[in-house]
C-alpha cells in the first residue's frame, strides 16, 4: 500500500480528461496525488474523507482556464472565488501582451503589491508569500516588455538595441518558467510592432519550447489577415501558435469564424501547430480607452457598449454608453472626455455586444478549441459575466442545451488538451501519480447564473474542488485553502 488516501470520491461518473466515455468508479487522492481512478473500489483508511458522488456526479480533472488576466488577482484576490466555483484549478496568466513582470513602475500591479521586480522570479517571490487558491502558469507579455523598453506612446519599430533588450526579457522569462510569449496587437504599445519584431521575439520563446499566444491585430474586418499573420509568425519563428479568444466582431464579419478555422486547419495539415480558445458569450470586454476616444466615438458604438467598471462614475456601471449620455443630457464626445479626464477614468472597462451565437457554436465544435474566460477581475464594477460563468456555461449551453459536445469531450477541452499545450506536467488527467487537481460536479445542474445585470453570482452545481490534494471548495463554500502553485512550463515530451 503506497500511501493512504486523504479523500475518496466514491461511486462517481469518471471523466478522466482524455475524452474517453464516462466510467463508473472511485477516485482516491493522497499526498497531493491521484492514487487510483477506476472501477476497482478504492481502499481508504479510517482517516480518509469520503465524498459520495451517488452514481450521479462527474469526477474530472480540475479545469484549466487558458485565458485569464489574474496576474494581479493572485495578490489582490488570492481566494480566486470567481475561478474556484467554476471548477478551475489552474490558470494561464500573462495574456494579451500584459504580464505581471517585469514590473518596474509602469503598471498597476506594483501599486497593488507595493513593490517592483525585474523578472518572473521576482513576480514569483511577490505572489507566493500570501498563497493563492489555483495553480498558475504565465506567459511573458509583449506589451509589458515593450512598455519597459520603449514606452507606451512611441509609435515606431524597435531599434536593434531595443529588440535585443526585449529578446533578453523573453529568454529570461523562458529560463524562469514562462510558457511562452503573448501579444495584444490591438493595444498600445504592441500595435506599433511590425510582424518582424514579433517573429524575432517568438523565436526566443520557441528556443525554450514555448508558445506564441496572441490577441491578434484585428478580430473583425481583418480577421483572416490577422490569422495569416499569426500563422506566419509561427512558421518563421518555429513557435507553437495559440490564438486567444477567437471571434469575428461586428455584424458584417459574422460567419468568418468558420473561414478562420478552415485556414487554421489547412495550416495545421501543412505542418503548422495552431490551437485556440474562446469564451461562450456574444459580448467582449476590455479597457475602454483602447477602443474609443472623444474623437472616434460613434452613436453605433455607444449603443453597443456599456460601462463595466467606471471608477470616477460608478453610477454609469452596467449602463449603455448611449443611455448615460442621454440621461446626462450631454453629447457622446463630452461624455467620453468627462470619463477619461476624471481621476481613474482611463481605467474604465467596457463591454461590447458584437458577436453572433452561430460563431460561438462553430468555435465550440472545433476539436482544438479550449476554453478561456478572458475574465477581468475588477470586482468593484459590474464585470462581464464570463469572469464567474464561463466553464459552467459551456456545460449549460453546449453540452446539455444544444448537444454540441459530450460531457467527456467538454472535460477534455478543459483539462488534458490545455495541460499538454501549456506545459502543466502531470495535470489534466485522472491517472495514478498525477497531481490531485479534481472537480466533482453535477452534470445536470452545473450552470452559470451570472448575468450582465448581476455578473458576480457564483455558478451552481459544483460539489467539491481539490487543488494539489487540498479541499478548496465544499458544497457551495470556499474552504479558504490557498493550495495553488506558480508552475513552471514543462512541455510534454510527446
Ligand atoms: Zn485579449
């Protein structure tokens, strides 16, 4: 008998993470690892805690949210309640070109932490002190290293010396455990970078076996051109490519998601290696000042976008920009000026309604599509409900509702597929010896209840969540556990 079980999930429907059909059985957990998973009744000593799945609950690996902005949340909201209640045990951070390092005084994470640090090792020291509830692995952000090297507002290509300095940041990050490079090419300052700059930096990530994860230059009128750029960057740098929050924004572009996926399938057949993620909502969200200004705002944009977070005017939160302007009796440019010139106004976050439900279905059916919430953990505002609802929503809408995915296939997309892609070794499968990241949920009841009006409601249907062998969620209650680790990228050998 190797080691005693701390927990036994008894009489479960086991979704082992591989996509194989569900099987009946027990899952035993001890010393932070899976001891057994299968039809053989698990042995349990007198001290083991029995979690009775009654033949009704699914036991699966914990979910991996491959697209988060929780870099500061590991410090600011270490309980990660918005992730835990969804069944997530691991997060990929550092997305859209913004990482928690280097932190040299140009971003807000330093003010949250009360310190600065030059690299991933420094970030690791800053976050592990207080502990946090989920595992995380990080990308190094192109916007962050470009901000540190060139500045935010300088619209020009990097000099040779600046490029070498940025490449140094990527190399160091890979040595210190990052899983790759991320870009956010619609945002400043990443948008100033020519493709060649990204190829050079992605080459440094490729040398460490890492990924190139991208919020592409355009997700609307030039979606296909942007996909072509991402594929080219992968081909010329030798880097694996991962396309973040795949979508076609704006009504004239609806349906292009299918063309984009066809392009990716062709590239993969021809030797590229491209994966993707998406979130199951027709609305997007991000920093308002990146999308609109007093000079560019249109009535159409104002009608399709609402305030999520608006620090200087909390009363605007949850309301359409056009409605706020009407009720305040001012013109749209004046409203935008009022918000952006007020203290904290540039931190405003908006939600835009611009995607089609059919494109979500096309996305969810693709076998290389993972799930990434893209949640923005601004809990003082009315954030996009994806922050609290993404993972259970996939089950509610696409497993039970429309039948696009089986339970075991949905679990595979949330577990082994991302674990292998983002280098989370010995995670994502319920097999003996793997880390005990385990979710137990009711496949009939698991659903999101967060809405755009009430976005901070925790989902229903998760029974238990175990992170590194520690019970973190117990039938509706966060246990207060902080068992997460900042993982190092360990590419799978296959
Ligand atoms: Zn993004």
